[in-house]
């Protein structure tokens, strides 16, 4: 991820066919038995925004799970 908090994606949007696309975004910061991952939730939120806002994927087809 770059410093603007937007995910970096190597595939140009023009080449994507999103008519049947779905996404599952998971961001877990706190774990029971291993060290946490600071920033995982913010990263997941950024990916969710990218899928829904930048790519225009309908929100009901993007599942977001955090912590």
C-alpha cells in the first residue's frame, strides 16, 4: 500500500470485467494467540472503498469483515 492509504493495483481498470465480480475484504488487527497487526482494519477499509468507489462494484457484492 502506498502512503495515500489507497491500495496499489497492477491491473488497469479498462481491462477488468466486473459484471460478475464479488469481493471479500478481511482486516484483523487483534488476534487471541499471536501479535496484532496494527493498521489491518484501515487497510481493509481502504480496499473496500477502492472496490466500491474506484471500481464501482456494488456495495452488496463486497463483503467487509474486520476484527
